[in-house]
C-alpha cells in the first residue's frame, strides 16, 4: 500500500498531501518601523516595533487566514490594521468595527468606523495573545475580520473585535500599527485550506 493510497482521496502537490487544514506561510516579505523585525521559517519576530507590514502574504491559494500574535507592549496599546494592495495601505473611510471586552468586573462594548480599524489591545503587564481571522482578503469582495485575544491588564482582560472593510478589492498584504507605543513578540500567518 502506498502512502497516498492509505490517505484516501487527497491529492499530492509537490510531494505534500493537500489535506484540509492550516498551512504555515513562509513566502512573503515584511517591513517595519521600530527597532527590528525578521521573518524566519514562517515566524515574524519583532522588537520594539510601532508598525509592521506583511507584504504578499495573501493570495489566491487560500480564501481565509489566521494570524497568531503573542507580544508585550511597552505600555497599554491599541493595535490597528489596514488592508494592503501592492504595498499601498487602504486609507479610505471604509473600516467598521464592533468590540466587546471584560476586565475585572467591568464589561463593555463599542462601535467605531474610520480610515483604520482597531483589532486588539495589548498591555505591558503580562504576555498578550490574539487570534486574528481574516475572511477573503485576496478576493475581490468586502473583507471581514475577527480578533479574539487576552491581555494582562487588571489581572486578565478578554477582548473580542469584529470588523469589515467594505471595498470589493483584492488585497495581498496587511499593515498593523501601535497607536501609542511599541510591541515586542512574534507572529505566524496560516492559510486555511478547506
């Protein structure tokens, strides 16, 4: 019995079985503002950056993506994103976000729209982490995103933000920035194959 026969109906691509699941992306470039950022074997490691661009990361290979981020802020920081096409961030007033959060005994919610979208809040007290899901960024249709994260503020804070970018444009990159400080940590980008 061959390996591919044992795996059933999945087709081999380049010697690798193309099964459903997440694929770590390694073939893109990064730019940053701040101290340093490197991309090695699919992990972006960054130190004291105020912004980070992932260029050429979205393609026709996948409809949906997951970005895992773990980091510390040098202060409590609001993180924002913009979609990017061919190195140019989309700066029009086309972003809308909804947020719910819980810290200590306080629970809150909010809504915002503008030229950039909040996607998470990172603190300086303990390690922060988030799952940033992007739905259809490379497709010529509006893009949706959702971020679920935790930060070490007030012991532990839960943040969940959902948003849209309303233009029917195909994007190949993502720009993230810290509004009022810098972050140090790492991220990985996965394409989700159905």
